[in-house]
C-alpha cells in the first residue's frame, strides 16, 4: 500500500498543489496546506474559496478513510457539522464509504466529499441555508440513515438489523432481522447485501456501537423498549468482542 499511497498523493498534488506532505509516522500520513476550489451545484451559484486544512490519512487507509481538520478557524465554531474531536463531519461513515467507492483515491475523497462540504459551508455562511438539505449527523444521523435507506419502522428495527449484520454478515436463508418473518433474500436481501459491500470492518463496528449507544439511552429513558431476545444477542456480540480483544 506504501507505493499506492504515494501515487495517490502525487495525483492529489497535481490537482491541489497547495497540499504538502508534512508528516509521516507509524500511524498516519498528514498533508497540510491550502485547498483552493471553485464549485457549483445545479440550481445554485458558483462559489470560489480557499480553506487551510490538515488531511490525516490513517495507516490502514483505505480500510479507514482520512479525516480533515480546518486549521485557520475559518469555519464558525457554532457550525453543526464538526465532530467532537474537531474533525469535519463530511457525512455519516457508511455514506462516506459509498461516495468514496465511486472514486476510491485521495483525490476522489477531496473532490467528492471535502469540496462539497466546503461549498456547503460557504453557502450556509452566506445565506444560513444548507444547499444539500439539513442532514442529521452523529448517532441520530446514523440511525435515521438506516431507517430511511432500509425503510424500517423504528429505532429498534435499526438496532436489530445492525446487530444481525455485525454478527452474521449477509445470510440470505436466515430470517430477516427487520421482523417481517420472511427470509433475508425475499425481504431486505438486496439492500442488506449492498450495505455489507459498502461497509468496512471499521465502519460496521462504528455503526453497531453508535446505534447501540443511541438506542440504549432511549431504552433507559423508556422511550423505546429493546426486546429480551435482541438484548441477549447484543450481550453475546459484546462478550465475543471482549474475548477477541484479550
């Protein structure tokens, strides 16, 4: 992967020459500098701007995608789409992977994910409106992504589906975890297979834990009720994961 990463960095710098390789360690590679862009969206104005960024590429890229920090404090601290660690919330993880898969390179990551984010911020800054709609983010955004993309009825169904995917992957002959009493291939089979293909081990684990935390908090407040069967499955998954870490 070393040579491939270097090739991708060269490809990126041919287009965005303000980004310079500044640090390489055992855990990450960091490119830093100026990102100039000009972008337009159908029905919206063309915007030209520049951002100072750090692009942090993890050692297991592309299993784990890069993250980005804006370094000049151009982005307002009250902007919703910033993660708690200061990195930019470009999209929920599974959506990041879907977009990245269409152009799987650092250049694709910048062009397809970061520049649309920067465009969206500039438009929001000028008009206080998000040109791509106000997508939810964080744990709630992940849960609602599954509800909408799989047409599930509630958060418990989402927890059931992600627990099934995390424990079993795709099994077409199993009962569908949505609760329909049909087998997977005759119910959510095509959608679940597509999700598995888009996920990495890292993003699947991230979604499972994020949805579990979100639903557990609502269960404690008695907003939802996690069934005993699903509760036992989750305990089994967590116990298995704990044993694997020893």
